[in-house]
C-alpha cells in the first residue's frame, strides 16, 4: 500500500521529545475487519505549560486480527513488520518434543518461563502454547513428551534451554506457515504501536483530516 506523505508527516510530528499524540477515538470501518483510529498531534508549549494542537489524522487498520487500545495522550507511535508480538502470525510454528530428566525441575521450569518472556515479551501468555495435558512440573518429570507448540524462534530457544539442563529437545516442523495466500499476496501482519497499545492488521493507511 502507498502511504504517500501522510504517514511520514504523522511520524515526523511525533519525533521530538516535546511532541505528543492524542488518541481521540476508535470505531469500526466499512468492513468488519477494519478499524479506524482518530489521532491528533500536539507540541508541548513550555511557556503555556500545555499542549498546542497541530494536526488530526485518521489511521485505517485493514484486516485487523488483534488489538489492545486505550484512548488518551501518548508519546510514541510506530508501524513495524517485525516485532515479538507478530511472531504468532508471521513465523512458522514448531512442536517441541523432549526426553530426559532434569537435575532440578523447578529451575528448568523457571528457565522455560524466562526464555518465553525474553522471546515474546509481555504480550503473550505461555500457557496458550504449552501442552495442557499436565501441569508443567509434572510434564517435565514425565521423562518424555510434547512440551509446547509455538512460533519457531521461541521453539528453538526452548530446545537450547532443554539441552542446557541435560535433556534432549527436537522440533517437529510439520506445521509450516505459508507467507502468501492463493493469489501470492502476503499474509504477514503488521503492527501499529501506540506506546503500550497496539493494533495488528494486514496493512495501515494514514490520511490527514485537516489542520486544527
């Protein structure tokens, strides 16, 4: 999609430390998977000790699959094609198989949690990817089995953790991800980040609503 100059203009008005944005509203668009975000940029006026409005924009998120948004003042905005929160959409998935007994099962469980957090950040819950047939401690004590199914970058990290604890870890990569649909168009998702809020969608467009 050609964003033209409007995306660059929006990002340019949020580049300096005295620049702020205001997330004014969000509403459904013309399609069920379209979300429209109304944003305003402003600059902090030290003399007046307040925000001086600059421009207003509408950001259209097309093909939305996930969002966590909150209205109000924000300091940063970015659009990314690579981000930990996108791995569950844009990376192949792999199933982690293990064998062996750890010397300290609780230390292993802690390392697994830390590895997951360092890969996916605070945006994903490990319980969604783990084998739910047994509690994690009981599963690790069983001697062999399926640990989890998750995006390959995280799965590879889990194998390294298992090996560090003297166990064997292997990956079943039969669940491949096709990055293109039947028309060879990209399936990969993009991220619009607004401070700690985000929208995950196929694409975004930015239009200016006029000066304020």
